[in-house]
C-alpha cells in the first residue's frame, strides 16, 4: 500500500491565507500599519499560491494604510500620541 499523494496542481506547504489576512486586519487596525501591510501582502501571496480569495489580504493592506494616514494626521494636528 502506498501513501496518498496530493492532487496534481496543488502547491506544497501549508495554506496560511486566512491567518495572514486576519493578522493583517487586526494589527493594521489596532497598532502597526506597516505590519498590517506586510501581513496583507503575505495573505495575498498565499491566496495566489493556493487558489484562494485574496480579500482578507487586501483588507489588511487597506487597514494598514488607513492606520498610517490616521497616525500621520494626528501627529500633524498636534495630538502626538508619542510625546
């Protein structure tokens, strides 16, 4: 008896599309926009590799960008959260 092989056309490795997407959204909204963008990119990369929907990745990137813009506006407006 032989071990079952994965179907042809599937990529080797684990599918972490949802993990990266959710991390991108949460981190992008709460603390670090740059990490939200990075995690969103990783989600899109895995979605392409495994044939999944890249929506969570795009949301992670969007929320990361919004976080960066909001922090920039707060900083310029004098409401510097770091001082």
